[in-house]
C-alpha cells in the first residue's frame, strides 16, 4: 500500500540516508533543498509529510501553514537515528497515526502516538506476542490504523500461544479486520485486512549426505513447507544429527533463512520412534532416522513425513503451544523500586495473579485487556496451582510477590509444580532486608544472613540452632516474620540467644513497612530492643560485634583488621 502523495523531507546528512530509505519504502517523493522551502512547496499538494527533523524544529516549520485538521496533510516526524516516529498533526483524520505505525514497523522504531484514544499505552501490532517469539506479518499498517481509529478486530487462534493482553475492542464480526495466530500460509484468505502472528511452532528435521549443496537442502525444505501450507516464519528450529554439525551446505541453507540449528546425538535419535525408519541410514549414521526423529525429538506431532531428494531428507513436526509463566518481584513497595524488567513483564502479561494488595500494586504496570486475579492471605498453593494451570493452557501469566519473589515467597511453591512444558522466568527484586538495610545505612557491609522466625512451616527446633550459629559466627542478621498474630515470643528468644554472643550495645534497626506509606525506621541496640513494639510487616536487622553507629547510621566495617578496604574495589 502506498500512502497517497507522501513527501519525505530531511534536515541533515544522516537524516537524508534515512529519508531515502523511507521514500523508497513508502513509495513517496523525496524533497530536495532546505526543509523550510520543501515544506512550503509540498504543503498544499501532499496528503502526508514525513519530516526527518526534530519535533521542535518541525513544529516551527509547519506552524505557519496550519489551517484545520480536515485540510492539513498528516505530518509525522522521525528522528535521525530512526528510533521514533511521532505523528505531529493529523493523527486520526489525516492518517498520521497509521503512517507512524507503518514507518515504525519498517524501521523497528517506536511509534509515539499521543492522541487520546491511544494514550493508554498500546503496543504496536508488531510488538504483540514478541516476548513469546511470535512474529507479525501482513497488513500491519491498515489494521493498526483501523485500531487507532477506534475500530474492533476479530481474533482467531489456531493454537493457544500467548499474544499478550489485547488493549482494544474485539468482535466476532467476520467482516472486521483480522488478527490470526497461525503457522499456516493460506489459512485466512478473504477480503479483510489481516495481520498474521506466526508462532515458533515448527521444527524442521533435516538429514543430508556428505557434500550436499545449500541449494538442494534449501529447495527441499522450502518445498516441503510450501506443499504443507506452512509458513517459514513459524520455523522455531532446524534439527539434525551430530554428524552433520559441519555439513556446509546444510548449515548455509539454514543460515540463509535465519533459523537456528540444533544437532542431536545419534543415540538420542535412534531412541525416537518414527513412521519411516531406514536400514541404510542406520548403517551410515547409527540411527534409523535423522529427519523424522530430529523433528519429533523437539516437536510434538509429525505434520510432514520424510521427503527426500538425492542427497537430503526433510520432515516437519509441530510443537504444542507453550504458555509463559513469569514470577515477578515487585520490590518492597515504592513504585520506583519496581525494576524496568518487572514493568515490561507486567505489561506483556495476559493474567496477573497474586495476593490481593500485590496485584493492586502490579496493576499500575499492566496494559488494558489484562485479567487480574486476586487471592487471599495463606492461599499460596491455590495461587501457584492457578498460575501453572493458566500457563499450561497457553496464557502469558505473571505471578507477583513483594520484595523478591524467591525469598520466603511464591517462587518455590510454584516452581515445584511446573514442568518443562511451560516457558518460565523469574524477575528478581529488592528484598525487604535490602530496602531496610539502605534505610539504616550499611549494616550488611560484611557477611550477613536472613532468618525467618515464622514457625508456620518450620518448627522452632530448626530455627533456634540457626540463630545460635549466626550469633556465634558474628553474622549480621535480618530477621523476617519477627512476629504475627498469636505468635509473639520468638523474637524475645532470639534476642536472648544473641545477647549471649554480642554486647547489649550492638546496633539494631527495626524497619516497619519499608518503602511504603507507613514506613517507620527505629535505630536501637540489642539491649534496648523492645520486642513488643515489633509488628508483622517488619524486618529486624542486627549488627555484628564490629558494627557501629556513625551519624545516626549503622555501619558494619568491611573487615576486622584495621582499614581493610584495599582488597576489593569498593
Ligand atoms: N519476599 C519478601 C519476603 C516475604 S516474607 C522479600 O523478599 O522481602 C514476609 C515478611 O517480609 C514480613 O513478615 C516482614 O518481615 C518482611 N517484609 C516484607 N515487606 C516488608 C517491608 N516493606 N518492610 C519491612 N518488612 C517487610
């Protein structure tokens, strides 16, 4: 599609190279001369201007020409580096939003769309599904423009790969533009504008004789995909046998198509049952099948049985859809202690699960279209099981927790329940102990540990010797779960044990609700620590025998002997 009468204008030499490329891509005219003159000359005859000019300068340049939004051309600014496409005027009526979307998808840039209906932080259609390896193809500009204009789309998925939250209206109307998640080429013919999402679903098994040409392998694979109606963009991996790890023609054909290769040991392939085994192949490479066995080893079902040319074989398997489970740490509470990685994962989650208040906190980073599932205190197993079940069903799930999700939190009960049929990742966070440590100064400047005083899942007989050992070895200690309703004696007991090893003057910090609105930081000593004042959402930090208070802050020196800072760069 060519945007009608588009003119591309550049201000600098670098911008000029980009402008040449954009003009070619858009089928647009490239203006010569100074931007001021080029804009004046094109304003009334062009439907759209693409200015490779800074937004500030572009604003000044177009200002004298502006009349009204129905008559003015669309204006899109692109920075010299091609990182952003900014619709400046004519977003809806002029089509600048859609044009920016189209430019962004060509340059792999970010469209900076500021008109009201898009302000909710929509991803571009190209960004949807990117985290799970889905690739968008097709009419991105038209469908993107339709969405930006407030239209609805029909969504069809052949398999449940996670696409991410859909922040726009969807419809069952077959005449609406279509988002189709499919690895099949001709799956969605018809007149409606269509964006196809290609899941990484296909595994292509390849076998070859020594000296095969890249052409022969490439043609065989291309034809096998085409005859089966499968998209090359859905190829996840090419798999072969170890012995072909240096087969030049095979590697070249695969590299030309941008696919990763895995080489599998012959014994592993021999153990995979296949429909078309061959004694000749067994004699040559030690497995009765290479192509079919390799495809099946990584894939699910064989969709193309072995096909061959004189020197190559191919078979194709389809992997089952894989959901995604991300364990996201939210930090102690403050919004600016949520890491950018955690934010990005939350933005891509289709479902966010967790203890109610944490889900509320996470909601700030999610996109429209997300589903929030809040659980009560103590429902850890139910939370974990729900998250795993949804991910198995092909969703993009974020399970959230405070501090670090792996520290006295949801990561362990969840990872105990998840197999290798789901893609899992864990996003680390700032723990309560680290947040408290920062508020107190530098209590953890030397060796330190965390001990939970909760006897809910751990008997006191297991906890007590740890306190004893930590106290005896002069570790700084963060006590988690120091107290809860109906459980109030453990901290007093811990203090008693510590006083047997450390002086009553040892610095102690009591930090309640670190980085939350009710934050309270109390600096005291082991002797003066009033255990009855300590509450549930509190960590208690105990200094070592060499910790001291400097200007109201706990400092634990880096070593015991003099000034030991020289050993390690600070
Ligand atoms: N995953 C969390 C710990 C959960 S266990 C982390 O990494 O920090 C719950 C205990 O953590 C609470 O009883 C309390 O001891 C401590 N805690 C959690 N958040 C806190 C905060 N903001 N301030 C102080 N202590 C906190």
